[in-house]
C-alpha cells in the first residue's frame, strides 16, 4: 500500500503501481511477463485519463511487461475483493488509535494481518504530484493502446512474452 502526502493524481496512481512492481512484484513474480491491473473507474486512476495511460505505457516499456488495465464500472468498486478482504482489517487495526501523523498511519497499516494471514506492506510517499498534466496528441500516438469492449484499457508493448499473468489490484 502506498500512502501519499500530496494530491491523488494520475501520476501518483502510476507511481504507486511502479513502486509496487519495483519493491514487491519483481521479487514475488520473477517470471512474470504480463501484469493485469484492476482499478476503480474514477479518481486518479480513471479509465479515460491520458496521463495514466501514458504513465502505464512508459512503465510497460521500461519493465518489458505487457500491462493490461481493467476498470470497475462506475459505482461498482464496492465489489472490489481487496476492499472487503483487506481494508476492514486495516480499519480494525487502527481502531481507537489517534491518527496524528503519516508515520502513525503507515505503521498501523503495515502491522495489519488478515484472518487468513495476509500481511500488508506500506510505504509513505512524500513526493509532489502536479495536477493538470496534459498529455499531447503526439505523445498519445506513441502509445500502443488497445481498448476492449468491456471498458478495459490495455497498454501492450510490441514485444511478445510468455503467458504468465500477475494480477495487481489497485
């Protein structure tokens, strides 16, 4: 989990995914060539934000991963399994604790364990993320982007890879 101190922008969403891949994903899934990201349909990781598309495309090119992004339709994030299986434990873990600073929040989240033994890795991100970043039409033409009819966004590097798929829920 990535706790940010600045704005919730598309750049923050992409930095969170990139940070997870660098610090956790590569180590946990060394054979991965594909990454499937499921995301809420609005906010910083919305399905039509060109800055997110461009950032994910850059990550795909840098990592060599084939990355697909599937967005929950608006109003359906309540069916996101992570919210049900993890966030309730985080809330219980910090119940009654004063959330006086970011370090306290990160510490409480990082000490969360679910009933089935899932533990949480949490980092504090103090970087600044500017709002209003515009991706030019020229930049968008440089992105290999394939849209699927069920409103998912797939950003695919041009090099073929093996079939292992890693799911990252954001």
